[in-house]
């Protein structure tokens, strides 16, 4: 079995990185980390190659350890960090750029709403659900820029919509596109999805099935 010095240089797997991100989520939920610290440490954890690099984000968090950690390191005294209240922001217009933001909370857009040509979605430790099926979309192309950290985003697109997400950078995350072209669907806008998702998930869905039956 490797000693402590050697173990620091052992490579880590995605499962270990995912576990550490979960510990960071717990630390943020208990007030040990604020959102900015959480985001920085998640980025460090996802980029870590060795056990020493990965464990570095946990060393000052009492009571939180990585099970493969080679040795216990005494945690220095740390004053509690005030946990921010959930933040949900939902702004935008039918032209220009709009922003949907959630931190430690959830935000949704449903029904009739005006979709900007460029929509930014930022969510950390939260969720965003955007339903475009009844929205007013006067643009041929809708650019959606994602900034997702340990959160989930669901996009429900209208009938006939086309999707491009090749520029979306996903790290330790799941991106599922359930939209399939239909010959009987009307021509819809092109949704270009880009940006980044770290330790989170993105689902791109077609209209609810009942909507197809009514067409």
C-alpha cells in the first residue's frame, strides 16, 4: 500500500472527483463555503489529476474527508461563513440579451413569454427550467449561453426546433438531447447552445407529447 508521500501523486478518477464535488456541496449547504469559494473549488477539483491536488480543496473543511485520502490533516479553526439566501433572477426582453440566474434555488419560465435572441442561463447549486413551447420567438436563431455549476437545466423546445450543442463544454456532467427531427413538424428556430456545465446536467426536450397529438 502506498505511503502518504507516494499516495499524493496517485491519479484520481472521475468518480473521486464527483465525490469531492458532493462534499463541497455539503460544505456550502452548511455555511462553510460561500458561492464564489464553492465555484472555485469545484473548478479545482474537476481539473485535479492527482490525489494531492484533489484533497487540497478539502483540507480546511472540518468533518469532510475524501475516503481515499491517505492521511488525516488537522483542520484549522475557521469562522462560519454566512450562507447566502437563494437568489433567483429572471430578466430579459424580446430583443437583445436576457439573463436567467439561480443560486441555491430554482427558476422557471413557462407559458407565453418573450425570448431574446441571446439568453444567458447561470445557475449554481440550483435548477433552471425553460419551456419555449408557447413562447414568442421572433428570431430565426436563439443563442443560449450556459454557465452551470453543480446544477441542472432543462430546455423544452417548440415543435420543429433545431438544436446545435457541439460548442457546449461539459465536465463531469450529463448532456442529453431528446429532440429528433419530425417530417410533419413546422419549421422552427435554431437553438445554439454553448457555454459550460460543470458537475451538472442539461436536458434538451421536445414539446410534451400531448402537444404533438393536438397538431
